[in-house]
C-alpha cells in the first residue's frame, strides 16, 4: 500500500474471518488496488479513520465496519457485495503471500478443507495470542447437500465467508459452489459465540482437477466395522505413560482414565468418579461441556482450561493450564477420549507452568512447536519493531519535508530563488552585471524624532506594520526587496531577473508605497506617517557576499544616486532622477519637473516628481480586487441630460410662438433676395 499504507508481508495471520490484526487492513488494500488511491483517501476521510495500519496491531471491528459502510456509499453497492468482494480478495492475498500450499494440504475436498480450518486457526493461535478466529462445522444432509455452520464473536461479517469458500472451491478443487444463508441467529448459550449463521452449500462439480480421497462420516464406524480390533495389545500403565496427557470419560462426563502427567498437574483427577467438567472448561470451540456438543464438533480441535480453584494452592497464582487436542468417540465402550498436549506458545510459558520439555512425550510434536515457535515469536517481535520504526521514519520524513518547505520559504525570502538553489547545492554564485535596472529607496520623515518620543515596542510595531504592507506590494509588482535598515527600505526592478519594464514596475510600487503609508499611524501624533521615496535607473553589479547570513547585494554608482534621490526628496513625494524620468516617459505616468537642485556628490541635477499613473486605479496599484461597478449616473451625465431636455423645451416654445404669429398676422415668408410688396 505504498508510502502511507501497510504492505502485507509474509507471516501475517491467515484466518478465514479477517481476524485480529488484518481485519482493518484489507478494506484499505482492496480499495486502493481496484479503485485507486483517490477513492481510498475519500473513503478514509469520510469514515474518519487513520491513514496507516500496522500489520500486527489489533484494530477494533468498528473501524472495519465504518470503512465497509462508507465503501457502500461511495461505490453505490450493497454491504453484502462489498463483504463478498473482501472475502475473494482475502483468499487471493493468501495465495500471493505463499500460503496456497499450506491451505491446499488441509483436505482433499471442500468438506475436508472446511473441517480442518479450526485446526489451522488453533495452530496460528500459538503465534498470535490475541487472535479471535471463527469456528466452522460441516453438516451433510440426506439429499447430498451440505450445510456450513459458521460461528463468530463478531456481527456483520458473515458475508465474507461465501467470497472465501467459493474462491477456495474454484481454485483448489475445480468446482463451482454457490452459498446462501438459511438462518442467522444467536446461540450464545450453546456455543458462546454471538453469531451463528447456517449456509446452504450447493456444489456443482467440474472436471476433476486431482484425485481426492473418499470421505467418511467420522461419527459412523461403517468404514472400520469389518476391521474391529479383537484385543488391545497395550497395558493400561504403558498407555498412560506413552500418552501422559489424555483423559477418558463417559457420557456422564465421569473420568475413567487419565495420563500420568495430567494427574501430576491436576491432582484431583486421581479421585474415582470425578467429573471432567469439574476440573476443566471448554475454551474452543465455545460449546457447552456435554457429550452431544462435543460429538457435534468432533472434527474440531478442542482446547480445555483448568479451573483455578481445583488446583493446589501453590499453583493458583500461576497461569492456568490449557490443553489442546482431539476428541475421539469410542463407540464400543460409549466413552470419549481426549488425546491432548499442554497448550504452550514459548519457553517462557513452559517455565511459568513449572513444566519441562521432558514432561511432554517424545513422539509429541508439541516439543518441536515450542522450540520453533520461540524463534517465530522472536521474528514477529523483530518484525513489529521494524514496522514501528518504519512508521516512525515515515512520520519523521513527512515532518522533515514540511520543515524543509518552511526553510526553503524563509531562504527564498532572503535570497533570489536561483541564487538560493545554487548555494544549497554548494556551488559558488558568480557576481552578475546588469546594464539597466531601477532602484528605489524610501525612509520615514522625522523618524529620529519619533524614536526619541516613543517606546521601542511602538517603533517596532509601526515598522512591522509598514514593512508588511510594502512586502506584499513587492509580490504584486514583481520587484525584488534588497534590504531594510532601520526605516530605510530598498527594492530593485530588473534584478536578479532582467526585465524590460523594470522602471514601470518600480514606479507603480512607489505609488503603492505612498498609499500604504497613509494606513500606518505615527505613534506620537496619531496621524498617518509621511515617507520620502527616491528612484534612479542605471547599471549595477549584483552578487552574494559573506558566508554567515549571506546577502544578495547591489554595487555601483546607481545605488548611491538612488539613495541621494531619497535623501533630497520631499515628504510624501516620489523623487525621480533624470535617467528614471527618461525611462518612464511615454509610460502613462504624470510627471512634473521639480527643477534644478544641488545633489550631494553629484552637483546640480534637474529632477522630477512622479504624481500618478494615469491609466491605473488605486486598487490596481495596491493589488486589491476591483469592486463591482454600481449603476450610478455621473454628475456630468446628469448635467448633459438636463441641458438636452432644456434645448428640446426651447425648440418647442419657439415653434409654438412662430405658429401663433402666423395665424394672427399677415406675415408671409418671401424668397431670399425678393422685396416686400406693401
């Protein structure tokens, strides 16, 4: 699952109910693989779950159900469909992870496969103690159909089972299987599980893929009826020593026989007539301790736990003894034999039970499992540590990337971007010559007097307010801020990136500075501050100087002249040098001549004052959004309308007067040049 999500490594839990660590991981994996990363991110955000899942960490079912519910909404499919798809994907993942060989060995046909799933879960529980696997039981009906009983502590996940079982039948046994739910209820009293679902399994065989074994009903003795053993060629004492952990009990649960070592650790079993349910309780499968329940789950591996109060006082503070093994029904004597071994996961648990390897029979593979599982647990712990470190590194890398961006933002604010990149790469930055650029200096009028009359914090606040506004304007007009010293502010256009319109950009910036300064108040008078601005255009040399706190500096007489324009300027005026004036001619600016003045170090110079940009509004200069125009009639338009109406009225009056005169007198209009006849 890439950079944020867990990739399932080999060695994870293979449980056919998506039990413990993996159940929250699979919705994530299948969504990313089939529908893409964006769909997963959308689903995860709406479900309000974390973006990372660890392989060996146990997650609550609430997370799984949330993801499934949100997937149904986003993909517009039913929950049953999503769960079945999840089951199919889970089986595919098992094969991809290399577990197909292990799963194929569970049985020669689908029935045997399902009957041995509980044994697989029991084995996996040795390494994964928090695993809470389901339980399966197959029931053959007289009409040849099969019922699959599914017991689980978790509600709402039963629709995963058809996806898994149908995939197993299709892939391992080359047959098509359809499953439908017949009943779904709770059997807490009988099995201890919250949910009991009965599936009807209809199997349509295809061409045989491999030879399968003939199955027999384990409860019937038909297959062995003609081969009954006439005599048992083993002594009772020898049998009890060869199988030191076993119990034989009758239909009333009365103990008839027990192995030597189980009597050693549970001394009460020696008493005649003792009941096995007095000393043990059934942990798995979670059924009531009766012969009927045991025979119903006869193909399951049974785990019994000793009752603490029935153990010697010296052993009551240690972990309870658990036994794991097989129930065998002996029809001829109507008794059940529990052939078992201590359920131990590691050498540490062996020591806690005050046992030794020698207490376990030499032929019992539990000896090897304890030693092998000890190594396996060490590998799992190492894998957990590596996964946690990987997640920590991912988080650190993410935080480092965020800090890197902050550092780059700060660095680019101090130096031009291309210069900063060269310095980061350890390269030397060569000084560059620019034939034409425009430099601006500004300062605050009577700044020294303001400083003497105010607290330092007031000065800092005033400068910060003013410089923040100026800094924003540098981005608006794409000019480079060189530095600030006290109340002096210096920018340049055409450096470090040459551009033909550098003078126009700096001029517009200066007009914006003058407007922005009116929004900054003098802490002494409470009135807006006044600034002086000087601009000069000419050639410069630019480069980085210094190793500690390197600065991008400008050198040349152009810098000095621009500074002189500012120092010889007037309050709230933008002072231009002759070269700056020529650069701004015919550029839509209103400029007036100031006249000839004496400039320190330069002699007499004819300078100019920049008043305004004739074709740019204040909002454009300040980089503010233009307000939508309101339909208002201007004063001139009103006057024009009134005058037009007045002229119409005058014309009408004249016409009326002429018409009246013609009707009341003998006026006649004669041709031009003719004489009037009396």
